[in-house]
C-alpha cells in the first residue's frame, strides 16, 4: 500500500510538471522608458514579450488607428490628443488576443497644420453568387485612405430603381481595407443596382465617390406552357387531345409548383423534374380527363380535353341534296354549322348530336364549317359530293338522204343489157304462171320509158311472122 501511494504522488507530480511545461505564456506590450506623454515628432518604443508573430494596432479615444510594422511609432500632426491603447492580433484573427489600455498619451502643439483634405477612394471589390438574388449576400471591400488624420468612417450606398440602401463598413486590421456585407432584400429581381462610397476623415472632411460599379440582379425566366412543343401561354382557350402532353416550365429558382385544376375542383398534379435551366412539369392527358376543362389557377389558358380529332361520327348524303350526320359527344360544344358548295352557303339544323342541312341545289364539293369551343372557325372538305343530274338519253332514227344525180351525169353507169330474142322471151313468159304480187310499192319510176315500147314492137313483129307462115 505504501508503494502504491508513492506511485500516485509521483504520477500527479509528473502531470503537474507537464501542464506547467505546456502552459501558454500570454503576450505583453509595454513602453521601453517611463515617458507616457508624447508630442509631434517624438518616437515611442515598445517592448514585446511572446508577441513576435502578433500585429500591433494603436487606437486612440476617437478611433484613429495606426498599424505598426515594427514596435516603434513616431507621433504625427494628425494624431489627435488623448489616450492611446494597443491591441495585439494573432494572424488571421479578427479579435485581439491582448488589449493594453492607456498605454501612452498624445499632446499636440497649438501650431499644427489643420487637415482640410477629404479622404480618397481607390478601388472596390464586390463578391457575390453567380446569380444575384434578393436573398444573396454581397461581400464588399473598398480601398480608401487619408494621409493626414486618417479615414474615420466609410459608408457604401446602393441605389436601385425601386429602393436605396446604405451599410457601414468596418476596417479589416489585416488588409486595412473597409469591408462589409449586404443582403439585397430591399431590391427586386431583374433590377440593376449601382454603388457609391461616402468617406469621412477625423477632421470631419467628407466626400461621396461614384464607384462606377453596377450589378444586375438575376432576371428569372418567365414561365411557359407548351402543348406538343408549341407555346400556348398567350392563348385564352386551347383544345387538346388525349395522349398528348402539356409542359409547364418554371425558373430554376422557383419555390412554388402549381397544379392543374378542373372546373369542378379536381386537382391534377404535374410530374416535376429539375434541369440546369429550370423546373419542368409535365402532364400526359389520359382518357379519364375527356370532357374536362382544366387550368392552372390565374395562369395560362383553359384547356378542353378531347379524345377525337374530328367532330363527326358519321356523315351521309341523301338523294344528292340533303346532308345529314351525327356529331361526336366530346364535340357537343361546336356551333354555327353551315355548308358551302361552290360559294353557295346552306344552313344546317341541329337536334342534339344529329344535324341535317337544308336542300342543296348547287353541284360540287361540300365543305362543312363550324365554330368550336375556342371561338375559332374550322372546316372540313367532305368525301361526299353533289353530282350533276344528267337528262335521259333517247334513240334517234337515222335516215339516209336520197341520192340526186348530178346534172349532165348519165343515168346508167354500167352498160345496158343486150335485148333478148322476142320470140323466146314470149315463150318463156307465156309458160310461166303469173304470180300475184303483194308489194304495193310503185317501182315504175325506176323503168325507163322506152322499154315498154320495145316490148310492144317485139310482140307485133313476132305475131306478123307467125301469120305469114
């Protein structure tokens, strides 16, 4: 037990020694001599301990800052009367690790030259997001100086079409620039803003400088509604078909995603996807939406959904004069039907989904016109045509014209037959029975007048010869 107690004591002694060895000794700053009040031209030397890597800033009661690169400072005419403190800063830290109050006093002579020169502005740097939104933060840094009393205050002035804002800048001890941050909540999307800087020194000299810097707030893309790739946002009413797609495109920073609603309150959501340029919502029109009129509330056109592309279920032409047919049910909203045939217009009467035209008296192609739900006039050239009615065809009796011989043309065109022996002729004729002719047609006109004379002469001669025998 005694050995265990000794080991415990040795362990705690070792831990205490280690803690003392690793303890950080704080830095200190003091004056090398006992003088505490200085005037123009006098040097002040400082003694530093454990502060080799620390930055020294002298600050008086009025806020004047003097940034020291070495632990020595010469009092100038621009240093104001009063007590000075020293602040020591560790690298890249904005809060001091040591503050030494009332380190020395400055007492100026009465004949010092007054400071009448305002500060000067040399540069401005504004960092921001790629797209500047009202929620974006602007990080502003300006370079300003005053060779005499020093810059007391710097104010950034932001001017836009809709508003104006100011922010007070503070001096960064490491960069010695005046910096600040600003949210643009007082400005609007698409607005252009400009910047000016107001500077004041410790002698109250003031100046406002236009930085010639301007920025454009992000201009969001206007939403679009497209049907089959065609923009329909500007239309008030649009007829759409089942199976087709409606697309709604929103800006990439949109935070609200609307839905379609029918006239009876049915909510129809869209399928949303984000791409590098924005949000895209799509809706494929299904059969259960046929006959619905849908719209995004207070945005875009009203859409009437149909399943048919043609309004007519059937069309028939009766007796070549009357056109009749049946209208598809989802086209019940069409009106003002009429027919045009070769420029002649004919009325069409409706009875529910059935229609009948008045009697058509003009022949030609039939064009049927109607006014649809969207207020536009549509037309369709029908397969049916009004054909002309031709008169019946009657057969005509065709008679040949009588042949009239020309003057001085001989009647016979062939040689006349030789006269037969009268006796033989007579025998032949006497032995043959005389046939009774049924023809009533008078053919005498075709026998020359001298033939009967020859016959009579022949008979006389034949009779005389027989008597002489």
